C-alpha cells in the first residue's frame, strides 16, 4: 500500500495504553493522520512510503500539549525576574504591556514562542493574551496546533475597551476561525479578580451555547483567596465549574474544594515552574489526581518561567509532586508524560484528535534522540525522557503529518530573521518607560 511517511523508531510510546513502550516498531502517516503502528518487519512488507525515516536511537511520543501559555510575552523573558506576582504584574508587566502590546508585539512574540515550542517538541498550545487573531494567524502560518483564547477582562486594553467589546470581538474571531483545522477558540476570562460577575455569566452562557471551553487563572496565590469569598465558591455559584472549565494554577485548595471540583468535572492545568518562580504556592497534584481530576501541564508565559520547555516542566511536576505529597511514588514518570500529552488534550476537548499515538488520530509527533551520553544507560525509555532528557534532544516534530522540525532545523520559520526582529524588540523594551 502506498502511504505518505513511514517512521521506523527504536521505541514508540503511545500513551494509550498507559505505560506501554513498543520496541522496534514503525509508525505510518497518511493524509495527516496515523494510519498504523506495527512491528518494523511487518511495516516494511505492508507499506510503500513516499518518505521513509529511520530513527534507530529515538523514541516517538505524542507532541507535547502546553496547556497554558501567554506566547507573546516571550518578548518579556527575563525583564523583571525574582519578584512576587502582584509586584511583577502591577509595576513591571502591565506598564510594559500598556506601552508596547500591539499587533506587531504579539506577532513577533508569538513567532519566537512557536519556534521555541517546536524545537522542544510541543505541537499544541493553549493561549491567553491580547490580539488572539494575530496569534491564530501565526499558528496557522507556521503549522502548529493552537487554542487561542477569547480574552476577557474588565478594564480597557489595546485589544478592547470593555467587556462588551471583548465579547463582540471574541465571537467574531470564533466565527472566522471555526473551520480552521488547527485552531480552537475557548473563552479566556483572565481571573476572578479581574472579571466581574455579569461578564462571567455572559461567558458561561455563550460557552454553553457554542460548546466552547473556558480557560481561566484560578486560586493562583494566597492573596487571591484571602480577599473575602473564595473564588472557587463564587465561580461555582455563577455556574462556570463544569466539564468545559479549565482552571490554571490552583495552588490554594482545601480537600473540600478538590472534591467539589472533581464532582463538577473541571480540569486543572498545573504550572509548577512559574508557581515556584513567583512563590505562588503548590498545587496538590497527587490529591487532585486521586480525586479523579484531569490534570494537565503548562509552562505559563516565558516572562514568569522563563522558558516554554515541556520536558523541563514534566520533570519539575514529577519532582515537586513527590515533595508536596511526601511520597516518592506520587506523579510517576508515566503519569507526568501523560499530563504533558493526553491530559492536555482532554482538558482542551481535543483528545479525539491528538494527545496520544493512536490509529486515526492526527500525526502530532515528537521524536527524541536518546542516544546522547546524558541519557545512557537506558533501562526505561519513559523514565529517561522525564528525568534525564533535554529539549535539545528533540530532533523532529510533525503536526498533522507536516514536518515542522527536521534534524533540529525549523521548516516553517527563518531563524536569522526571527533573531533580528527579537533584537529590535529588546532595544525597545529595555528603554525606560516615560
């Protein structure tokens, strides 16, 4: 049978079933989807590929799903480090955004983030930022899957002058993008402390009508939850907490809140490195998993992380969970890998499309070279990926069957042009704000 691509790999880790590692298998891509996964000899006899890849020392995994980002903020990487969240936001990030967050800023910051994510094996990201139309356009241009959030906040920004216009522009963008195969448009109200009840109720109603997820920062800091009624209680009253709700951070949780959130079917996106850097607190990940909550992983923005490295995020998530739970078996390597792939797809409502290497799903694939000295000797490929591998070992990436990274080289972005644009932004952003 004639097919588009045959990838022969040392290991294939499909994620479904859990903890399975297939050795000496081949993966077949045809028309953007996974057509077959089978032993190498059988694949050679059955298929005649147009393109053949021999990755003899590599592991194939689903592309990572970065379930919480602010990709344009990659231009702020390192600009205001080692500060608590509200000082960081109010005295540094928000003033810079007020001056510089325009279409050009979002376009170039998004390109830098997409380049970084593809080079680290990420094939899908879930974003929350201004000018989501620009973010979506760049994602389509560069061939990466994206959920571009329909941002909502009470106060005026460069994107909209108030809740009514946020809704109006968001709905128009959703309508214009609803037939784009790589793009989804969840609602993205910023946080309980920046969005009042009436806009949240409107978002809840529209999300139900359009069958769209809601992506929101929730219980990020102790300060947030100590200001009167606890935010989760308020969000439950407003009817937002349901199987389409994606709560980011969730570092301040009681057992009762965990149980109620689990019963409502909501999802959590854990951002361990950003939470650590901003000293925001610790999400009790193992307790949430034990309660039946789907927990995904995100990097947050590079302004507070300071990278978009999902391999690093997995390692941090696994290690931090053990310390918080005081249990070395908490968040195993296989669980961390699932959180970075399939759990992210479930949170975003696209697990029928991506998140695992399964026949019929989109060919969103990351190849990791495990032959480096730093990942030798190798006894278990999953453990080695989570605890030892570096993003520099990501060699090749496919999104919907299209190769976006080939032998560490980007195929849809020009590295030198991008570096030149970023240097220009550095000059502007480090100048004093008048």
